[in-house]
């Protein structure tokens, strides 16, 4: 699962790609505006950007150049109808991580996404086991002591994110930015409620790998 920003002004392409990636369990936020994309990138964190070359208000290379000059390091895949060598080398020289010409096959896009995430350290194995909790990202299955537990979508996303970042502490605001869609109107109290419910479901014998660090945030502790 990755949080992806899709910047594409062709409605059919945007909707098709977004639907495909959501079916692959990614969190996808889409816009058709370069200016809106830069605003979103300034406010929220993403693990990958899929960027169209031609947009109504500013082109993809301009967006990428400004994003990189502002210190943005998120991997970027260009989507474009241009397939000439000059455009490809120009996009890569500006800081793009990959380049996919239209029309393209959705499975190829998925493969390139996995490759970018792998190179950036964002790609994780499908299965993660910490303590008594076994998470299978392919089947979206969670087992505790070998027994399946049923989680809501938000509980699952929260658990998966934290289990893939063990011993890293995240505040409620960090989790809102990384796990919840950016356009969701929720407060930090929502995170606390979700954590409380999740902890109840994955605890065994009064113990839980999900810990609260007072005044700091939440952490998965493999040593619990």
C-alpha cells in the first residue's frame, strides 16, 4: 500500500488509473491542476507521484522542477504522449524516476510503481509478522495467534503502516497525513479512537505490540 498523488487532466485516464490503483490497495488522490498538485505536495506526504506532462495551467516538467527545488524527494513517474528521446531524457534529467508513454498497459504501470517504491525504500514484503500479529498485504488478512481478526479499512491501513515502520513513533497528525486521504475532514481524536479499537482487536493476554508514547504518539514495538 502506498499513498499516491495522481496528476492527470484527461478524465478517462485519471479515473481509469485511480480505479486500478485503488483496487491494488493504494490510497490515491487525484487532481487535474498543476497548481493544486504543488499545494497538496506542500501540505501532505506522498510515497509516489504520477505526473502528466501536459496540464492546463502548468506542465509536468515545471511542476517537477519546482517540487525538486523545494526539496521534494518523492519518486515521480511521468505519464505522457511524448515518446521522443529528447523528452524522455529531459524529464529524467529534471529528477523524474521513470517515464511511461501513452497509451500504456495498467499492469506495466503497476510494475513501474513497484520498481520506484523498491528503489526508494517504500516497497515492502507482502507479509509482515511482529509478535503474535501476522499481516498479509496481498489478502488484506490479519491473524493474531493464528486466528483471523476482522478490521475496518482504516484499522487495517493504520496497522499495516505502523507494522511496516516498527519502532518508529508517529504522532496523530503524522498518521492523518500518511494513512488517511488528505481530503478527509477528520480530527486527531479520530486517530485516537481508531488506535483504541485496533489495540483491543490485536491484544493477546493483556499485551499489545501497539504502544502509546505519552505526548509523542504511537509505535509498534516488536519487543512487546
